[in-house]
C-alpha cells in the first residue's frame, strides 16, 4: 500500500483516521473497516490511560529482550498498543502520553 504524504501531526498529537460513521483508527487505511467509507486523516491528542500491560521475555527476531507492551485507551476513544521500558512498569489506570519514534515508527509510552 502506498503511504499517504501527510504533514507530521502537531506536538502532543497523533495522526488518526476517522470516518463519518464514528469509527477511528491510528492505522493508516483508506477505507473504514466498519462501513467501507473513505477515512479522513486528522489528529488526536496523545494522552490516555494504561488499560493493561505485559512483558515479553522471548520476543520475535529483531526485537530486544525483554519487550514491554501496554494497551492504552486514548482520551479520544481509540485503543492502541505501545512499547514501554520494562524497568518502568506502568499501573493500569495510570495516565500516559504516547510518542512515536520517528526512525522506527514504534509507539512508546511516557509518564506525564
């Protein structure tokens, strides 16, 4: 799939894609998975809360061990998965910010 050439989102925001039906995702898609209408690019605040987390001790090839992954419920209603440093384990319900690594595209949580 050809990537859209969009300007980077403003500071403290993430790129999102929303549909008129109310569906939204952080994944770059052309069509809504719910109604198949065309998604419109937008931005959403990067703030949310940790819903759950896990530490993967035996990661896939190419990933450092261990790998911390958190399920984060963004304040805008979108859920996403983000990495975290296993030395700083988050608590469920803890407020976090999501930042995107510009080189790898991976999402990371940081604590306000």
